[in-house]
């Protein structure tokens, strides 16, 4: 039997476990705990009779060099969790990394040359990662890319981009669950569509800030929030309006190719790059 790696995409609303062609999704949320993740993973491994050659977990937060989860706003029970120790119960080769950095391994692995490029993921929260002159931009602690913490003026208040442009922000504003929000948006609810477009406009300001600062040649955009009707279109319009025209012309904007699997696939690719 061929042994493959398990990739785990832990998000603010869903957990995706991927092993070759097998995938399972579970709901998460602010009450979701490490114990529930371990339970789902254990059941997944037993149900499919898996002997993984490695396990890689991508999380929406800050991961220290020793793969300790320092902060995870959207899943507070994971802040401080020693994830590597827990996952080593299933496999000796374990990797923990930030979810957007995982997406980078999947989408930009063939572009690690001398280009300047990046990925922005808008889901429950917003994150980004960049490659500068062919090398990942890590920052002093390896945490560069927290685009969701970009401060913006909104209704006479300074708010984080996460608070006005993320999927969680839209759901809170509309007082709907993410699934009900998507249903009403796709059914053409004008009030919901207006809120989505306004959030997209704010994301566009974040995109403009990135392009104006870094002058990338390629910027990929992904995440479940980008699937909401009108969100990405509003973001691109806003970004173009607020970007220096010469820099805008230099930058190719596109959606990620791997879709909803991008983080899990990237987590697997990152682990295989590290271990094999």
C-alpha cells in the first residue's frame, strides 16, 4: 500500500482533512477545540485505514519556529496549543505552519525565482504571504503577512481590515451564519449583496496597500469569502482606484488555482519539501 501525507486545513468555520483522493470536512467555530480536531483526525485515520508518511497542519494564526501556536484569533482554544506534540501520536513526521504560507507552497512553488509575488486569503479572517526576490518574506519572527491587522478609517473609527472586510465581518454585520449568508447572497438579496460589495471595497484597499508597497508582478487571491457574489469584483475595482497606475500595470491579479483545497495541498507540499 502506498503511503501518502495528510494535509489539514484548520479554519474559522471548517476543518478539511486531505489524504491523496480522500477528503473530509467538518464544521468548526469559536468553540472548536484541539481535542475535537484530534478526535476527527483519529476517526479519519481509522476509518480509511491510513498509515500517513507525514502530517501537516495549517492554522489561521501565528506559528513559532518550534511550531507552537502563539496566537489564533478566530479559534481561541488553539492559542498556546503544542500541536506538534499532539499530532506526533499519529506520525513521527509532523509540521505546523500558517495557513496562508501553506497556500504559498501550493500556488507559488514554481515561481520561487527572482519575482516579487504574493497570496492574499480572505476567509473567516484575512492573511497574506509574499515572495521577495525569490525568497519568502518572513519578518523578524516569521510572522510577516498579517494583512488582516491593517488599520483603516471606517465611520470615524480606526478598524482592522479583518473587522470590515473578512467573511466573519460580513456575517456579523448581516447577523447570519456563513452558510445562510451565502444562500441569501446567491438568491440575490440586495441588502446582503450591498454588504458584501462594501466589504470587498475595503479588501481592495488592502490589496492596493500591498501593490503600492511591494510592487509585485503577481498577486493571487483566494479564500471562501472571495466566492461571495460581487466581493472580488468590488475588491479589484477598489484596488485599481487606489493603486499607482504604473504599479497596477505591473501586477497580474488572479484567483488561486487550487480553490478550496489550496491550504491543505500546500500543507502537504510544505511537509514533503521539509522531510523528503
